[in-house]
């Protein structure tokens, strides 16, 4: 894992009005997973911590590593769509 965010991702997110320049990649810890209702993974498969009672969803996304902003934009947009769908699905259950 790198300690910096892909500059193309920073640029693509800035275009969407989201400033991530000061962010760093975060490691998904077992404690975080154990206390979550839903965990979204992106290709980690058997390497991800697995706990009973936690729902796992694997989002198939292209890896933006080493790609320019033109390649990152569609990934950003796909993530936005997936997050919006997840929110719409989960919010009624938590009301």
C-alpha cells in the first residue's frame, strides 16, 4: 500500500467538488470490520478480514494506480453510482 493518494484521483475528485489532497490511504483493520454492518471490498478476496454477521460486498472496479485523470474519471463516477445505490438501499432499513 502506498502512503499517498494518486494525483489523478485528487484531480478527478476536485472536479467533483471533493478535496482529498490532505488524505492518505487507510488500512481496513479487523476492529473496523468487526464493528461494521456492511463492508465494501474492491478485490481483496480472501485477504480481507471476515467476521460473522458482517455483510460483504465486492465492487469490481478498475485499479486507478498509475492511470491519468481521463482513466480515473469513469472509476470515480462508477463509485459515486455504487455509493448512491448503497445509500438508497440502506437508509430505509435504518429509519
